[in-house]
C-alpha cells in the first residue's frame, strides 16, 4: 500500500517517549531496536546492509533520498532494516542515473518509514538513554495499543539473527584458478566485502552460517573469512565452535565486525551489549602497530570486553577506537588470524582501511 499524502505516523519508544510525524514508504506497522547512523551519504548501502536486520534506523542526515536509488548501490538482495526514521525523507531526486525514488523503493521493499521527526532530539535521547525497542505505525493511532504491541518485541540482547540472513545455498565468485581459495562463512556478508577479496585475485566460496568445518574443508580453502552480521554473537555456539576449529587448523583467518566478536568468543573473550553502538562512516581508529589513524565505517551494537582482551596473553590488540578506547582490532599470537570491529570495505565511507584485505591475502598467499 503506498503512502497517502500527509498521512500521520507515530513513533513510540520502549521508555514511553512518543514522536509524531508523517508516513513515508509503505503504510503499516514495524518494530525493532532503534539505532542511529551518523553518515551523510550512502543511504541505500546502509539500508541493504544485513547487519541492520532487526533494527529501526534513524538517519542523521537532514535529507535522505535526494539522489534516488540505483541497483548497483546495494549490499544485499533486499532492504534489511525493519524501518527508517528521518527528518526529510525525499521523494524527489536529482541524480540523472537514478532508477526511481526512495518512496517507490520502500513501497516495493515493504518498508515502513516516518519523517518530519526532530531527529537531532531523537538521536540525543537515544545517545543518553541507550538502545531500546520501538514501534512505528501509519495505521494505528492509539498510543496505548502501540505500547502494548511493543511489549512483545524481543530484546536484541540474546537474539541470534545471523542464520536468518545467511545464504541458503553456497555460491562462488572470483578467479577459480586462483591459489587463494577463501571459504566465507556468511553471517550477513556485504557484497563489497566479497568484491574487495575477489578483485585482489581470490576465489571465494560463500557458505551458509551453520556449515560445519568438515564441509568447509571440502572446498580445500587456503584461508577463511568470518563475515559481519546482525544480532548478538554470544548465543552463536555453532559459529564459535567452527571458528575454534579453523584456528586449530592453522589456516589464515580474517574476521570483520560480527566475525571479530566471534574470534574473540573463540578465545574465551566475552562480548557485551553496548549502550548505543557505533554506526556511521566517520569513526576514528588508531592502528597501534603502525601508529597511524584511520577514519572508519562502523555498524555494531555489541563489542568485545576490553579488560578480557588485555588480560588474555594470546591476544594482541591492533586497533583502538579514538573516541571511547573500545577494542577495534585483535590478532591471535602464533596464529595467522586477525579481525577488526569496523568495516574496511567502507561502502559507504572512506577507504583508509582497505589495506587489511591486502594483509589477509598476503597471509593466504604464504599458505597457497
């Protein structure tokens, strides 16, 4: 059902806070954990990032949708956010090669959205109060009914979502004659991560999240990539077991975001739910090995326990966040295994960190 002009929409937060705005996208009701992204560009890439599955996203940019949508600007096969909140969600667009408007895109993708919201006030509220569930509706106007429905929405803490967004069937890409054979465990991998590996000469096979180590080994990989993805990593016993087996094999391993958290858990380092997470494309990170800083793209609501990392004699810290000193990168001593919390493929965002793909494939080349 398409938006009706000036249809009212309501946003209700778990703490009882209510915002009134206008409907955008599909008319309907949507629920999920509210979070915010500080990036000013790349909205289509953000909306299709599987790591956002289960979340309602506040866009900080004043105008979103003003350059339309384009097929090439996607990170998966569909919009993965549950709903979108904006100040001005624009139906008109100016990019000559755009294939349609954001309004049309949301309707096609069955995405509920709300605009004319004071997003600065809303982001300040979440930044202070922390992440929480919310509900948006352009059909129901009774706030008490919406609060009642919101009570049934599960907490992100303890929620396993990676297997929901993972590929069902394995698939390959890249140069099949390459000796850099990378087995990718797909927990919600972004397309441009795969592109960054393939364009460096690797041959990739992307596997379902719950594929066993024995099945992965049949591909005869010379390296393993552990992908990003949504939800809480702690309940993912199946993945932690597989990562431990990969480490025992001695083959090179590279993890990004959720993959970073799983590598930590495989080394008995706990993860925790962050107050409001890191999401955007302007987060400063220091490479403590080189002393250089990087501006990074991030999207995560969980982190690895910094004290446990520092007290683990098998772990070397490689990157730290310059805003809050959280752990952004680790390396396993005496193993060819490392990970980062941020997204070096950076789509959208700066490409400061793409050297990490070169570092990984250099390790793989030593084996292959």
